[in-house]
C-alpha cells in the first residue's frame, strides 16, 4: 500500500506483466510495419514510460516524436483537452503510431484523431498501454492494446494522481476504503482473541497476533524464525527489530486487507515507536488503540473457567494469573498513555456478552470510518 497526497493505492499490475504486454505490442506493431519506418508519437506526459520501454524493445528503424495534451484533473476527466505541444511537421506522408498511456472515455483519442485529420498521413494507428473498454466511447478502433482494465483509477508507470506516482514501475489502484489499523490491548482473559476474530470478519481486517507470528516463523524455519531462535536459545530477548521485520513480512502478505489488528505488540514505548515507523514507511498509520477493560476479579473467574477446559496451566493458578495482570499494569499503562496523547486511545468495557462487546468495538471502528469520510 502506498500513499499519494491524501489517497491510498494498492498494488494492481506488476512490472513483469507490463513488460510482457509491451513486448507483445512491439511484436504486433513490428509485424505491421515490417518495410516501413514509422513515426511513434508519444502522448505526454503519461506515456513517457510506456514509450520508453516500447521503443527500447522496438529493434527496427523508427522515429520518435511527442505531443502534449491535458485533460485529467484528479479522478475524473474534465472533458477539456488542451494542446500544449503540437504535431511535428515531418509526419506528412508518413505512417504514424500513437503511443498512449491509457484510454478512458476516449476524449483524448478523439482530439488526437482530429489533430491528425488535417495532415495527410500514410497510415494512422493507435497503441494504448492500458485501456478501459467499459468506459470507452468506442468511436475509433484501438489498434494495439496492452492491458485491458475495468473502470478503476490507476497510477504508476507514467500515470499520476495530481502529478505524483508517475515514477512507479508498477501500477497501483485506488484503495476506495481507507485502511483502519488497530492495536488491541487487554489483560489475559479480556477477550482479545475472540473479539479480533469477529472484527476481522466484519471489517476484512487481518489479525496479527505476535505470538502466532513468532510460532509460525520458528516452526517453518524462516530466516527471521531462525534468527529469533538464536536469541531465545541463548536465553536472550529477541531484539525488537526482528519482531518488527516479522510483522512487516506479515503486513506485506495481505495487500488486500482493509487494515490490521495488532495484538501482543507493542509492549514497550520503544516498540510503539517502531510500529509507528513501520506503518509510516508503508504509508499507513495506527488509527486507534482499543483497550478492552474488565475488572480483575471477573477476569480471574473467566480464566479459571478457561483453564478447566483448555488445560492451560497458567490459567489454572490464581497467583500466576495475578502476576500476569501486574505485569500488564506495569508495562501497558505507559503505552496507553502514549496512544492517549495522540488521541488514539479508546477504552472499551469488556464486561458483557460476546455480542455486546463486539457491538461496542464496532462502534469505535465505525466512528473511525466516519471520521475518514468526513
Ligand atoms: P480519456 O481522454 O480517454 O478520457 O482519458 C485519457 C487520459 O486521462 C489519459 O491520458 C490519462 O491522462 C487520464 N486517465 C484516464 N484514466 C486514468 C487513470 O485510471 N489513472 C490516471 N492516472 N489517469 C487516467
């Protein structure tokens, strides 16, 4: 996920797929212009990257020229197409192939056709790297098409969102829904796992339980798992950076998620800052921290019940449970302050039926979405 200005974009078409499509177009064009020296006319600005890749792959004699039009502002075509750089004179009597970045409604194509209609060219063909058949007017035939896409706003590979994103070597699409990333806090027994399960379904969030992530990496012997193991085997604490790298790998596995629920991390102030830095590097942020609150005595009863069923020894011994609570109070309190300072802390009453608590948590998340829409 990347951020350009105020919007988020997610990966859509990989560089490899684009290169394959470019090569295919080159082959088609070459076959059609075997005994000719065509003039390729690159439509600026968006087509510069496509034209560059296309021309590098076009290993036959050819000439290159440029025109510049402007029409698009933000997400929707304004319909005004201005000529900023006109057709060069030398196209007279020659075969012209237009290199367009993307064909959307077709207004730009229409303008190009009318620009060239006053000149006597031998052949006139249009090549578009990306093409939106659902929106295109269909007025003119598009001779060579790279990749057909549905009616989505894309950036990268020359295409911009208000001038940003043109340099990206792959294509991203607008993420309509902004991400919501949460940190979930709560004492043992507060119902974090249970609630995270409901929330991830309801909001298409990915639950990242740090404990699970550790177990996964160690069990599967990933590089990070092996690294973590060397510390654990020496009786040392795993450095935060290793954990952060694991979380990073986890976040990258789910580009389609609408957000993440972090559980079990951060546990210290330093970790909270590293998590913020990780989020920032991905154009994301922690939007809210939810602390599921419940009275110690209620939680103890819950845990003792759970211990009877699960057989977990640490859930069966009241003094051990109280120790865990104390540890939580000591370590988590400063963290809650860290998030409170940023007005991101939401305390949620964790006493009640599972459904009622889910409802309370949903209210918090819904309010985050409302804030974003405002
Ligand atoms: P048309 O004139 O066919 O409606 O739109 C063509 C022009 O609009 C393109 O040259 C490009 O500048 C812009 N455009 C159309 N669709 C998109 C899109 O999905 N993303 C970006 N960044 N620009 C687009």
